[in-house]
C-alpha cells in the first residue's frame, strides 16, 4: 500500500503545516511564542533522525574493505545507538556490540559504528535493527561469522504503557560460526560482558 503522500512531494512547508495541525489537535496554539518555530525544528529533527533512508549500507562498507590474513575475532563493543521506535516514534537507545571473524577481508573499524548509525536513523524495531547490521556485514565481507548484540531502553515502555523505568531489551543475531559453534558464541558473549558500565 502506497503512502497517501509520496515523501518526495512533501515539501518543507507542507511538513511544517502538518506539525502545526498536530499542535492544534493537541490543544495548543502554534502561534504561541514558544511554538512558533517548533514546526521547522520538528521537520529538521525528523529529517536528521531518519536520514538513514537516503544512505546505502553496502556501499558504506565496500568503501573500506582491506585484505588481511588475520582470522581471529574482531569485536567493536559499547557503540552508542539512538533510534526511533516505528510503533510510537519515541526514542530507544542503548549499546551495540559487533563481532566477526574475518575470512580474508576486514572492514575499517569506523565503518561499524557508521553502519549502526545508518540503520538506526530509520524508523525501527530493535529486532530488525539487530539483524540488518549482522546480515549486511555477512553479505558484504563474507566473514566466517558475525555476532551482534543490542541492549536498549525504550521510551515507549518508560514514558507510557507499562511505565517501567529500569527494563532493558536485549536482542542478538548470530550468523555463520557464531551460530554453529557454541565456543565462538560464548567467547563473544563473555568478552562483551567485560565492561565497567551497562546500558
């Protein structure tokens, strides 16, 4: 089903009109001093928070591939992540841990946080975000295996609904040897637990 308004045809002015209408429906006066610039601010914020739709994850990784003989586990852990839940458009945030075992090629280390940011700058659910990161790394560099774990807190649970302030959701995606070999998976999970601060 196509959206009622194609994103490409939704001008900045129309976007801001929609925010003004939302403010009115919430019982506010969009002409009030504190709200006059809010439609523009909301537009700019949402454009930034969803900019991942305009980026190509495979091209991002292919731009930093290096041939190596290294075949031990590579881990980048405690990567900060912020995204918007697609169900309520409220933030969820936490940390992402990524590991892979190379099979002749590695990715430039800075590309892993950038890949996470690319996918998190879309309307998301944590489960999909986890698998998108793992599957993209597996597809582009074809390592022996990939493991991704995300620990996050969701404002849709903290601010509304059940209103539980200290709950965290943990998701994982294990591919290749991380799924097939318990020893590899256990090593990864053990190494990401070795940190001073949690979510």
